[in-house]
């Protein structure tokens, strides 16, 4: 009987020690947190690489965390609207832009059309892919805030001329 009690005590001690060594759930940020408050530079639309025309800056999008608003730049005009984000689902609404005329509006028009169809997203490292159904329709990479700020300042200066 004493032997059985000793074995039970050792078993309980081992169980206690194992539980205290168990790894806790990861506290890594979720994709929902990663997509927000980052500058996402446009890389491709519907599988076609995007290159900013000369004398323009890179198109980008930024999802604000607190207001569920997004803002960005199409390569020609400023962009803004609202978004709904739940797990892998992403819906963009009330998309609007400024109305500057640019030499080529093709990329802007395509970007706006694509953003209106987005219904989900995935993040892999620094790459954000937006989907319409099962089809990848836009790819973005996280960008450098300082470069984006400098571009914004340059665009504001050009707007005031």
C-alpha cells in the first residue's frame, strides 16, 4: 500500500511538472493585425506586374486599424474607402478617389475595378494577396514608411503648384 501511495505521489509530481513546462499558445500577431496599419505597395494586378509610369509614384493601400477605413494611392489619384475584415474575409466599400487627370489611367481603372471585387486575402511573409473568389487579383508587398511619407510630401507639393 505504501508503495502504491509513493507511485501515485511521483506520478502526480511528474504530471504537475509536465503541465508547468507545457508551451503556452503562441502570442504571434494574427493576419488581421498584420494587414492593418502597414503600407502595402502594389506589385501586380490580375497576374500582370505593375510598374509605375515615369514621374509618378508607386500605388499602395493602407488599412487603418481603428476606423476600418483604408487609404492609398492608385499611381495617379488618392484612394479611400471603408473595409470589413473578418479572419480571411475582406470586403472593400465606398471606394472613392480624387479626380486628377493623368497621362495613363489604365492602371488606376484596373486597380479600382479589382478592389471592388475583393472578398478575401492571404498574407505570406511580407506579401499580401487579394482574392475575388478563388482567383488572386492583386498582390502587394509591405513598404517602407519613410519612402511613402516622402512620396506623399512630394505629391502634396506637386498638388499645390
